[in-house]
C-alpha cells in the first residue's frame, strides 16, 4: 500500500503526498488588491479584456472584470466560478469570488475578494467622433430632378442600417455626420469614419437604385508610414425610380427592378419585359411617377378587355388587356398619358 512520504499515511497519493499534505499551505488562485476598469465618459462603454463593450449594470461589469483578473496556477483547472458584486460607492464595488478547481484529480474550493475601481476616460471611437475624424464622404444626388424627401430619408435609413451591420464587430466604424441638403437639387452628404465602408455602401446604393458611382481620393497625411486618403463617393441616382413610367425609344415602360448595371422595363402595351443597360437608360424620360398611377375599380372583365371606373371622376371605360395580363382583387392600376389609359402589370 503506498504511503505519504511526509506523514506516512496510507492511501491515494498526489505527487507522493496524501491529500492533506498535498493541499497543506497551497493556494491555487489569486486576485490583485484592486482591479481598475475604465469607462468612456462619452458613450458609456467599458474597457474589458482589451475591448470596449456596452454593459448596462456596473455589478455585471465588476464581476466580468474580476473573472478576467483571477490568476490560476498552471496545474489547476477551473471547474466553476461564482461571483457577487456589491456597490461600495459610485466608483468602487466589492466583489467576492468562489471558485472550484480540479488539481491532480482533487476537487478544491477557494474564496477570494477584491475591489473594482471605476475610472473615467475617453475611448478611441469617441476621440475620433469629437475630433470630426473621417475618411470617406458619401454624396448622394439625383440626375435631372430634385431628390424627393421620402427618397432621401429612405437612403439615409439604408445607410444607417448598412453601417450598423458593418460596425457590429468593429466599433471604430461609425457615421460622423449627416447633412441633408436644401439646395435646388437636394440630396444628402454622409460623413464616414472609413473609406472602405463608404465604398461598400456606395456599391450597395448603386445596386439598389441603378446609380452611377464616381470615386475621388485626396491624400491628407501619413499615419504610421502609410498614406491616409479621404475618399469621396458621388452616388448619382437616375431620374427614374422603381414603379415610375418612362418613355424609352418612343415607347412607354413601367420601371421594374433596378440594378447596378441595368434596369428592368415592362412595355405597357405588350407586357414584354426587357433589361436595359443604365448607360442606355440615360436617354429615358420620366412621364409619370408612382404617385401618378391610379387604382381603379374593376366593373366587368372579359378575355380581352377590362371595364373600370375612375376613382375620382367615376367615369366608366373599357381597356384592352395586354398579353398575359393578371390582376389580384377588385382593382387594377392604370396610368393616363395624354388622352390614353394603360393597364399596368403587377409588380412584386
């Protein structure tokens, strides 16, 4: 039967010692007398483990800070940790910790405590924000018309959403400023912390609105031996929008899906769809907006015609159905150009 080399007790040994002798005088964990946690005085985020995080309660921050600060010797393996923080005053929290460890197969329990001290500072992100730091500018404009307010706000909302997606894992990405222009052409300028994100957002807008993007860069300084450029992305939206009516090659079309390089058009008379390059679409003229389209009640319908009632004049008239025409419900959308009415196809 093996025995302890120190006291002679028989039984299981741990490095030639019985459990009592092996554990005697040993400490497997330690905490510093105090743990300092820095909080940004502007955004309120806390610096934990080298990262700025948004946590509401200081008790939770204190417990996380202590868990990060505990030192465990090499041969011990933590199994579970219990933490409890109590407020001493606004800047100091006492934290008690109980920890269970496995050491040479033995279950060991230890208790520790420390003080967490909160200190104010300013995070790099807020330093940049307060210093009006930026690397990219998005200039969104429209061609041949003033940008409608609803379109401008739709674009601003989309930019904020895209920036939110980019900044989930990188808080250094942010919007510095949004300038809504009141000039005759209107539009919006969005100042960004990153030209890379600016490029990604400009490409998204180009794809969403069939916009043209022009990029210009200006060298402003050097940072750690690297050239630092400020890049301007001019995003010019076409005169037309999804759902507008345009005249293209002397025919009327309903504008459908818009992409970075092309736009889908549907002929109002034949219902035939065609993809037109955005370069060719420059010659297209808008003859009607979405708000000019009328929703008329269907009175009767045959294989070839639909009889409708105008919603304001209450005039009843017949319209020839274009090929493959379909409707849902008791109304159809119609558009008047000069003295002629057109039935519009369904759009997703």
